[in-house]
C-alpha cells in the first residue's frame, strides 16, 4: 500500500477531519468525565461507589447482564447453528428477524416487553398462576437484556460456522468419531473464540442498557434499580459528583471488556492463520 | 463422500428439535414484542392514530416530537456521514502509524452506556459544567435542555455506524480503479465522486439508514440532556415514555409503532443490500474468462 499513499490524494484532509471529529465528539467529552471525577476526594469517590445503593445497582446490572449473556450464549449458538446447517421453512425470515433488537428503539422494546410480561399481559397472565412474576422484578431485567443481547452472539458465531471447512468433519467421521464427538471436539473448539466474543459483546451492551430495562424493572431502590438508572437519578438530584463516580467505574469496566474482546480476536486471528 | 451421510449430520429428531427451539425462541422473544407494539397501537382502532395528528394538545405534542426527532436525526446523520466517509477513506486508503488505534477509538461509543454519553455533555455544557458558566456569561445559546445538546448526544451514540459499514466495503473494493483514475489525471474530488462513490454506494446507503434508525430511536443519551420539556425538547422516544407513564397506552404504542416501522424498514434495506451483493458475486463468478481481482486483504 506504500504506493497508494503517494498516488491517492486526501491523506491530510481526511486525517484532519477524522481526528478533529473524534476528539470533539468522543475524546474530549470522555476526558471531561474523568477530569470531573478527579475533583472528588478519594474518600468521597470510594464512599459513593461502595454505598449500599450503588453496590446493589452494580450487582444487579452486572449480575443480570451475566445471566442474560449466558442464556444468549446457548440460544445464540443453537440459532446460529440451525441457520447455517439446516434448511427449514421460515429460515430466511428468522435470519432477517435476528437483527430486530438492533433496529427496534430501546424505549419501544421496553414498553412492548413490559406489556407482554405484566401480570395482565399475554405472557404474564400465563405465568401468574404458576407463581412467576416477571415484570417489575429482577427476572424482568434479565428478560429485557436477553432481548437486546441475542443478535450479538448469533451475528458473531454465524460467519465462523459458515467458514469451517467440511473436510474437518469428514476426516473425524471417517476416522470413526461419533457425531457428538465431532460436534464437541472438532466444531466447538473452532467456534469457541467467536462464542466468547459474541457473549462478551452481549454482556458489555447489557451492562450499559437503559431504555429497554427501565420500563420492565419497576425501579425499586436497592432491588430493581440498575446502575445507568442510578446515574440518571443522581443527576436529576444535582448530585453531579456521585453520578460521575458511578459513570467512571462503569466506563473503566466497559473499556476493559472492549480491550478483552480486541485481544481475543487478535489471538484467534493469529491462531487461525497459523493453522491454515 | 467417504463417510456415511448419517455421520455428517445429526439424527432427524435432533435436527427438528433444534429447529423447533429456534422458531419458538425467535417467535417468543423477537416477534411477539413486535406484535404487541402494533396490537397496542390498533387496540382502539384508527382513531388513536388520527388523534396523533389532530389539533388537540396531545396531537400537537406528538407532531412536535416527530418533527424534533426528524431534525435531530437529520443533523446528526449528516454530520456522521461526512465523518464516516472521511474516516473510511483515511483508514482504507493509507497505512500509517496509529491506524489501528484510530480503528479502535471509532468503536469506543459502542462500549459506552447511552446514559454516560448524555452525562458527559451535561458535565461539559450544563450550568455547573466546565463550559457552562463561561457560555452563559458570553450569552451563547443553551446546549443542555435544548436542540444542540440533543444533537450532540445523538452524534455521540451514532458515531461509529457509517464508518463501520463503509470500511469493510471500501477495503474489499480495493484501490486499483482509483489509482488508474489518478494516473489518467483525475483530481481527488473527481476520483471520489466518479470512481469510489459508485462502487461503495450500497454500503454507504446501508450505513446511513442504520445510523438514521438509531438516531431516531435513541433514548438514554437524549433523555439525560433533554430536560423533558414538553413541546420543546421531547423527541419521539421520550414522548413515548411520557405517554406510557401517563397510562395513555394506545397513544404511546401508536408513536412506538411509527418507530417500529422505521426499524422494520432498516431490516428490509439490509436484506435488499445483501441480495444485491449476492447478485454481484454471482455475476462476477459467471464471467469466468475475466475474473475480477481478488479483494485486497489488510
């Protein structure tokens, strides 16, 4: 590509626009958040972050996101597998609908799920005789996070399954491996990096999710109050320092997750290149 | 095939069991919420829809929310499209130190909670923020609880969309045609408009539509900077929340169904773009005696 740098014009212009826009919209505002948090003393910061209410919110946000991500890992893997390997009526439609949580605004998803799972809703009314309440409980938070996280797993795993060469399976099968052994020992290791990446992406998205959760959660302090909602509440009470402290903790954890995904992808790319 | 067929797939009951699971899961978790939106919107007939646009207070508020959402999304998408095209050109046409870092930084807004995206602008431009007092003293227009804040928060949240869609497409198209145009004497702008753009237009269109859908539907970030002033800074998603909390479910779902239609249209365009790509690949494959150059890998 060294030649094209000399041939194609526009390097200075596009570099300038990209860096300036990135700086103005993303980097300076995020730096302002970090700068604001340094105006708190360490005791203040620690006191806010470890207060009972904040810890409960973090626990719920990360706990519900982890449960939802694991559910999506299993469901997403099965859906990706069926879409790639089987031909069944409605396959194209299912494939298109998977992206719905990306396309549907979070507030719309929130009110739709709440209406479905409320005690008088279509699904809630069926569950109530069984003693299961979904809306306005932690289970409701998990349900909303399952909804928004599903496409991350499916769309990460699907292309990897499509790429696995048929020779791998044929070789294993002709050497006498049973189908279960082939799936667990040949296919699963190949798809594992994608499964972990997709699950981590779903988890990261779920931790910060706001719109689809606040309607179904009921927002009871200390019980169904997620961390992003706590930021909003603190902000509405003009507790800027508290809001900032919670936000910084969430930001650091999200970036750590993003970094982990990047390293994982680089590692699996290198492994793939070595094996071929 | 050397191995028996039965060993290369699962028993029939496993296959049909998995397919049934997929159809059930997708129906229950994805399709049913969508059905619930339209059912809620039409439960009281067309009257609710018409009420959104009549002269009553509610109708005026809904119309204002729609107009505001369209203007905020319009500005944000235009800005991010310009940025996305610049970033894609930079990151696919040149190799330079820091390129990988830029690629990662562009994705950063995906990892930030929308609430935090709103918060950072309150901290910058709110009255107690870094620039708030200075801006008030110099009588600059208000940012927070006003249109500029809504636009800024939306731009932040939709920042990566156009660039993300465009980068793989421009990488795959390669630079041969652009270099040929350059050698033949074309200038930078004419290369972009007459060579690059026709090659990548479908990727660009899909990126813009994805960006618009997300911008119209953004809730968390906009909610933090809006101040919820009815008839002034209430975008359509915020208006849905207010109606819902006031137990005006039918009106709330009517507004929600408008945004759902935008979402469905996005999915439709995605299918269309994928179909066109398959068509192009098939056409390229059929011209066997003149194979296209293989896509260039980074």
